[in-house]
C-alpha cells in the first residue's frame, strides 16, 4: 500500500497497474485465491480511478489466471443432459449489483424477470451475496420480492463470511440447477463473477449481456453475447447479437415526478443529463451548459447522478441558480419525463438512460461517435 501511495503521488499509473497484477499473480501461485482476485480487480480499475474516466481494456494474462483458478474447482463429475423438446428452457442468471442502492442492474434484473415468457422458460436468478445482506436492505429485498412475484426463483449465497467459499457455493448452486444457458449481467466488472463462471462445467453454455465496454462484460471464453446496441459489436471478441429492448414500466408511468420536487418552475425549459458522476468531469461539457443557460434565461439544467461537490467547479453566477444537482438517484426513470430536452454526457456518453429518454419521447442532443476507436468508455 505504501508503494502504491508513492506511485500515485508520482502519477505513475502504469507501474500501479503492474504492481497490482504481479502481486495478484504471486498470491494466486501461493493459493491465496480470494486475495489474488481482489488484486486483479484493483489492477483492472486502476486507470479508471486515476483518471476519473471510464477506461477498461482486456488483460488476457489475468483472464487466463482467473479461468485457471476456477477450472481447478469445477465439478467434473457433473453430467449435463440435453434439453428435452417438450421441457422449458432453463436459464440461470448471475446477478450483479443487486445489493447496491440505485443500481441500474437491479432495474434490468427486475425487467428481465417481469417480461420473460414463463411458458417457455424456467428462470432462476443466482445472487453471489449473502442472503442476510440481500434481505436486510429494502432496495434489494424489494427486487427479490418482485422477481418471485413474477414467477422466478431467487437463490442467494449462504450466510458464509468467507467470500471465496460463497463464490464456490454460488457456482455449485448453478451447476446443480443444470441450466441450458448461463447468463451474466456483468461478467468481468469484478473478477469473482468470471471465477464463478469458470467453476461451471464446460458443457453449460455461457452468454454475456453487454451493457458497456466489452472488457467489463464479455469474457472471450463465453459462447455468445447479447448487446444493447451495435456499438460493442466492433470490439466484442465473440459472436454477439445486437438488440435494443426499451421498457417503460407501468409503475413508472403512474409515479412520474413533478417539477416542483426538482426545484424547477413549471414553465421552465428543462435540460437534463444523467449518469455516474465520472461522466460529468469534462469542463467543456459544463462550459456548453453555461453558454446555453446564458442564451436562454428560461432554461434550467438538471444533473442526475452527480452532486455539486463531485463536480468541484465554480459556475457563472448568472446561471448557477438554474443548475440543479440531484446526486445519485434510484428513481431516474420517474424524473426523466420532466425533461424537455435530454443532453447526452460528453465525452463519456450515456447508455441505457439515453434509451429511457427515447422511450419517453424526449428529444436528445448527443455528440459525434467515433466508431473506429476501441470501445473503452460507456
């Protein structure tokens, strides 16, 4: 830690990545697998944290090592029978982010459970977190209850303090379920999820859902991927099918936020952007917002996902009272209908939120996308 601290002060990010990676490899050689995976996670996110921007790329050495560790624990005596023609197709979803308040993945999980064809599919959602952790939080408990109301099953990891054992137990539970397809929401966002996938017998077909940079979502060892747009098709290393489902849930339609709750006048022109705070770090973006507000005195800008403290900028006093920071919100889909115009973040563009704006028939202002560059930003 002391050495990493020195490297951070020197701005030597390449050596920070190197130290995390090599230390992780050494821990793996010693059999300290949980510590190794934690260090690999630190290596993977080092550049993103250092630069304050989304930046992710494949490290095939780490991927190979995590897969190697997982395969050492595979249940090799497991026999996977082919799906019978008259039986339901069994799907095993490995959830991600369900324990985090306001997680967009919780929304995805909820919608997948709701709109699946129950007559053709048998669906189980596997959660690698402790059962007591999931059931003790209102937001995650609410999602679990909804999943079960929709006729799907939920299987949490046991209340085991040993994280590595929880990962193994999750892999065992999925293996015993004997799914026709194993599907991940963010297989590489943290390497324990790839470890769980690697524990499964090879005959279980693995599919990655792609909601951002392939390096965060698509293991090269998987059988296929499903993307929410055409963008990741260029950089996804396996076969991928692009689809663009956009859901406007009935509960949202009946619970739309009013402008008064946002401290915005009813007769104002509301410009809005949403995303993680890292997507609002570009000074040029805020200069453009200030210019627009100066030109249109009846306009307000609403920022969802970042607080004024996150931005740490001094705004033009002529417009500062018309910039509203809402911070991180779990009810973005209820707030979006208040917008007259949605402005995509720059240079790190939005993802699912842009599609939600489309679903609400809100005009969108975006920026030119360089399709030829590597897709390392969401």
